[in-house]
């Protein structure tokens, strides 16, 4: 009996623990209050700064604003702490956190500062290849909205891709520049508008462009599908090979050699097609013409309809004969095999060859059957 009572008490205790844990879990699924902000730090900062907010009921915050403008919630550390990131549209004012129940408003204001970014020459390379990554150090790097590289002799800069940034560093990918000397400037918000740091005091950098140089200077006439070989330096920087407006398929590409196939086109005419051969590089920003007189040969044939045609032939031994036709009015150019049939019965097969006008259409007969 005593043993039975012990088991009843143990079961009851387990049930109480289970119910308590269930209530605890269910309570986390229910938002019971609007967020409450107790404090935040720091009290001022620039675009990109991180603000740590402490308070209560912060687990379920879904949005945050500063000065009425939305900012980014970086991390919800706990129910009593979260962090925000000051975005470019934020304004000085109250911090407001919102959840499904309501809003929590800070007692004090957060002040937005608008410092100008400054670059540090320490550790900056003097030369870098276009397209490579560059780490720039300085102060207030977090306020930068764009990094511009302005080539020597130009007034408009090219914007680099920003890969990452914090208050002390910014990592960018070097953009296309028109020459090998460039000035680095920053664009940022000064509280009124987007402005740029002065180019007159901007640091200068040598940008290695490694422009492709094709040394191949003469090109033989080619047929569709032929492989053409280009030799030179930095040919691996070439983006496209163009024949007129047609892009060629690149079959092989190394630093010193490039092979491409002569493309087909519905716009070719019979015979010789003279076209410009070009290469493009630096993401298509620069184009160089290798020749204006690249010839694509297209075979063709003329059919002598309703015209007088002269023919002669002779028999030769060992299952072959020779027959030729001629016409002084037209010309053609083709090399092709064929079979001649009458009422579905094959008479002979042969190969057509082409000659210069006035020409003879010569047929190598591969059978003893002649008309």
C-alpha cells in the first residue's frame, strides 16, 4: 500500500512538471506586451553604426525606426537585448520598436552624425590589376555609399562594387577604368544630399589594365566552321570575337593563343563575304578591329535552266567514265557528290568540281552506266 502511494505521488509530481513545462513553452508563443526600451548605446552615430538596445519583450520585435525612418534589425540577442544598424535614410529622433501588440518608444533621441570619410595611405598598394579586390582603410568607412575610380583625363568616375565595409575598412572590386592612372573618391550623405570627396585631394593609383594585344596580322579566306588562330599577349582578357555583328564561338583561349570557329549566318551571300573581324574586352567596354577584310567563302551553284549546255564524254576502263559540261554565260563554284537516276533507277554517281570562268563543269563518273 505504501509502495502504491509512492508511485502515485511520483506520477503526480511528473504530471505537474509536464504541465508546468507546457505552460512555459506556450507562454513563449504568445506576445504578452509591447516592447519596452530601457536604454540604448551609443546615443549618437553615423550611417552604418550599430546600436545596442536593452529592455523587455524584445524577442518579438518585427520592425524598428529612428526618427520615423526604418532601420535594420541586426540581431535579437535575447528577450532583453537586440541590436540595430543605422541605415542611410535614418534621421535623428526617437527609437521605436514594434511587435504585434504595439510599440515601444525610447525616452531619449538618437543623434545621426554625418562625418566625411577619410582614407589612410598606410598599407595602400601603389598598383593593382583591374578586376581585383582592394581593401581601403580609413575612418568613417561605414558612411560610404559608393567608391569611384576616375581615370586620368576624365571627369566622370566608374563605380566599384562594394563587397563589405565597416567603420575602419571597405573592400571593393576594381572597376573598369579608361587609362592606367586613376583617382579614388567616395560618395556619402552629408545630411542634406549625396556628395563626393574632392578629386583634387584624392589619392592616385596605378591600375594595371593588361589590354589584349593580337600580333596576328594576316588572315586567309575561310569557310564556315574553319578554326582561326590568333596569337598575342593577354588574349585571356578577350570577352568576345565578332565577325561583323556575329559572335564567334571561342574554342580555346589562353594568355597567348585564342582559337575561334567561323560562324554561320543567314545573311551570307554566295561567294566571298568580306567582313570586319573584331575583339571586345573589359566587359565589352572596349572594341578593337583586327581587320576590315576578313573573307568568309560560301560555296554556291548556278542551275542552267532553259539554256543551251554543251557536253562531251569518253569511256575509260575500270568502272569509270569522264563527262564534262560547259556554258559561257554563267559561272558557279561548288564541290559536291551526287547520284543521277532515271525512273528511280540509278544510272551513275559522281563528284562535281568547280573551275574559273569560262569553265567546264567536270563530273567524275563512278559507274559504267552512261546516258
